[in-house]
C-alpha cells in the first residue's frame, strides 16, 4: 500500500464526513415526502430515487472540490476511471427500498481505497445523526467514541444480521437452508435492509455477525473496514478477501465469523464458485 501520513488520512476522513452530512440533509428533507415521479425502477426489484442521485452528486462534488485527480466509483453514475491510486467508493443511499416505504433504516456509505486497499470509511445514519468511521490501523468509532465487535462464545448467544438475495432469486433455496440452520443455532436473526448499517452495527457490537449474498462494492466497502478496525473479521464465502469482487460477505468476531463460514459452506455446495 502507498504510505500515507496519518494527518492526510484524517483529512480524507473529514472530507467524507462533511460530504455525508451535507448529503444527509437532503435525505432527511425528502424522507416520507417522495411522490411517484421521483422513483424509478432500474431493474427488477431494484429502485432509485431522485434523492439518491442528488445525494450522490453532492458527495461527488465535495470530493472533487478537494481531490480533483481522484477516481470515484458510485452507485448511480459511471465510474470515473483514471490512473489515480485513490478510489472513492460511494453509496449515496443504502437502503433505498426502506427510504421509499418510510422505514427509517438507511445510510450513506463512503470509503476510500488507496492502491486497492481500503484505508478509510464512514457510514452515516442521517435519521439518528450517527457517524461510524474507521481509518486503517487506527480503530473504529461511533460519533468519536471507540467501538468494538461483540465477543460471544458461540452462536447461541448471538444476534445475526443478514439480507435477502432479492436480486438473485436462483439462490433463494440455498439461502433458506442457511437461514434455517442459523435460526436453529443463533439467539435470533435480523434483516434491516441496509448492508452498510448491518456492518456498522456489527462493528459496534449490536449484531454479533452478518452475512449476505450478491452485494455491490459500495454497499460494503466502508462497513467492511469498520468491522476490521473494530476487531472483527470480514471475508467472502471462501474465507478470502475478495468480498468486494464477489459481493458475498461474512463479518463478525473470529468465533462467530468462523461459525457462519462453516454453516454457509456446508449448505452451499457452490460457494467456491461465487
């Protein structure tokens, strides 16, 4: 990884926070005030709103103003490709379905990769005004206070979060098998509808672990770093670090991560192909 002075990483973090808070004001302004003309179906069961696009443009403009030569990967626009070693990964509204239906569980996710390595990430919940942040090697925090993953002894003591594979109906049967076994072992299960918040809550010790299929890099980049910097483990279903490419992710403390990995692999014979 390119060596970056800690003060520089702090500057990147501050820019991300400012961008998220400005965009968050737009999300709050229109929450529960959308009309049908502001909603578009991009693909089956996959929606975007005018608010997603406004939020994304605010974040991109803020970053470009400070770092005009950096590359940007954002959900609602084409990737700005260049030779920069810096790549900002942005989800301007993670939990769009929740937002459309008035469920107050959504977030803004902003991460920064430097030469392919996640170095900084934030997840901002504008409704609760919670900012989860992490800098590589410097820990994770919520509103400036350190956070850590929970350390249950086993799944029996664990609240596990997940997301339904609504974009990949062909794996529903496999997913249900995994869900059933986890429900029989874990204390309970939750599906909140925002992967970035699920990961932030895992980093904060609210959830003991999290897994989901077929996500996009902007859904999980910042949250993955939060979990790692909070003392947890984040991998794909092979136990490797390719979750940003595969979209399949497992997160939690070492014990819970390993138990989730074992259950997923035992119920999904094709996990190694995903």
